[in-house]
């Protein structure tokens, strides 16, 4: 990878302003993959200046020109799929099967979805004698995480390009290599100079100057709620638009008429997917209190059927978590669950069996958890499930909503109408009914401390548009 010590600014690969580098660690082996350059405020200034200059012309491009550009990106992206799959598996530990079937295709799917949105989107509307027009918001700072790296990059870059915005991307320094390949894709696809810019770096030296930069019009951030609060503070003095997709502690309500064994088996495995490192994971499974022991038994069987292994092995279900810091955080929360009196059903502290290196977590199930316990309140971001008992439907809804977060929710029932009725009462931005998957055409985002704004589909596209009223234009 030839550009790991360079940034992509104004259509060129350029040397950074600093000599600082960072080791990229393979979480399965704890070995150094390579090093990357780390930027600073001067790099941010250069990238933002390039984006500001490019905005004048790119914002005036036609729908057809942007559609052609998206088509070109989609075409080139397909040729680099294998490179992206390898990078994601190496740097953040996703099994090759997950990288090839979900992680990398998710980025491509967002470009395809936004391309369809752009083709028919109405940018103008007449209201009486007023013409209402929708215009690109401007220069965008895009700050993305490591857990679904290409999904989160594409869900920001694709609509920003389609809307006519220019941008500076700061990916996570824990999984930076896929972003370099992504920049190479956009360069080969013919994205005009300055429209897309890539800087590597940490939050202090790049994230802060980028989110506070006076020439940035919008910040789109995905990450922890704690970091999201800091981004919002940084953006506040210049009154930027801030869109945030933050943490979650999603409840999974298994109603008393659901097939308990089938639902628990499905949802424990799904929650542990990506090593539990998904913000919308259904980590709190709510079951009827009188069926707690039964549910715990099903969850134990499901968790013990998960194969923890090297990302390159065919039999692997889940790989390591991304870093030693993440590993230590999860270990501490597992210990906290034990200390606070939750019943450890399976898993627990320490590395998964058969691994003396790498950040491999045992799939862990706690039963008889109460909603005031730390493991029920804090986002663990690992393969750790908490089973909580409820007395009746109203109690289940109350427990589900008793959280600072509001990203996602899950409801399973033998009665679709009942499941839909309960779903309407959960205070979250999304609810999955009877195992339904997310839809890239539908909005993704949360209530409360899970963020604001929406991504995916038309709703995500509109986040990158300003609305202007031209009064008297139609007299």
C-alpha cells in the first residue's frame, strides 16, 4: 500500500505536515501490520481549503454529472473488493466471510442506493408564489469509526457527493487502511480535485481542528456518545450543522407468544456478529421472568456454538475485538457484571479458549440481570449478552425505554400486529420486528443520546442539503 504515509488532498497524494506515525496492529496476532502518517492542524487547514475552493464549481454540477460520477465510483469499487476485504479483516479482525459478505458490500450498496435517490429526487418545490430549493450544505467534515469502516465511510461520502458537497474524511486511526484504498478508488473514478480529501489522525490533533474549523459547514460523526458530545461542543461556536450516530444499548423484547428457543438462538448469534462491535446490537434480551432459566439455557447453547477464531479461518464465526483498549474495557465490564450479582451463564473473563495472543473475547451470557446493573446501562461493544426478566408486556416496554440511549430495538412475537404495536412504543430510531434486517433505503439513526439526524437512503441524502425559500419567484 503505497500511500500509507501520505494524505489525499486536492486530488493529489501529498506528504503530511508532521513526521508522526502510528503502528496499525492486527488484533488477531497483536503484530504490527504497517505504520501510517498522522496529521495535525496544518493538514486540516490544507484539506479544508481544498474542499472550500472545489465547492464553488462542484456545487453547481448537474444531477446527470453527479450520477455519472457515482456510476464511475461504483464501477471502480467493484474492482478493489478483494483489497478492501483483506484490509478490513487484517486491521479490525472481521472474519473473511463477514468482510466479503457484509462489511465491504455495505459500502457499495450505499453508493447504489444514493445513486437511485439522486436520479428522481425533487430539488425544487413551489409553495404559492415561493420557490423552495434544496442546495448542498457546503464543506463537510466526515469522522468515521472502525467497527463497520466502509459502511460508515460510504454512508457519509456517497450522499455528500450526490448532494454536491465537498468533504474531508478522517477515518479511525485503528482501521485506516481501508480508507486509503477508498481514496484510491475515488481518485481513479475521477472525483474532481478538492471534492474529496483524506487525512489520517487522532481526535486531538485532527478531529478537534476539523470539527471546529470555521470553513467547515457540517460535521457528520459516528462514534461513542462521549466523543459525540465533544464534537458538538467543538462545532457549536460556529453553529455548524452536526449529524451524529452514536452509542446504543438496544433492548430485544421476546414476547410471551414468541418461539423462545428459536428467537434466543437467532438473536444471541446475531448480537455476537462482528464480535458484538455494532452500535445497534440487541445486547439486552428481555424475556418473561418465569422463563428466565429456559432462556438462559438456550442462550448458553447458542453462545457456546459460536466459533471464536482467526479471521482467515473458514470455521470462524467471530474474530477478535479491535484493540487492546477495547479488550480491556470489555474484560472490566464482564468482571463488573459478576461483582454486581448477575448470573454468569457462559463465557466470562479471559481470552477465548485456544488463544494465547490476540484480543479474543469469550461469547458471554449473563442471566437474571436487572436494568440498574452496569452491564445493562453501559455500551459494552463486545460479544456480551444480558438477559433481563419482565413481568408483563407493559413492564417489558418500560425496561426497554429505561436507558439513556435510543438507537435500535428488537421485538419478537407470534402475532405480527402485536409486535408492531409494541414496536411503536419503543423510544428508538429503529425497531426490528421478528428478526427483520435493516433496509439501506430506510433511515438509520437514533433518539436521545444515540444521536441526531439520519443516515441511509433519502433521509440520509437530505442531511447534506440546505433549504432555501425564494419568495415571489413565481409571481
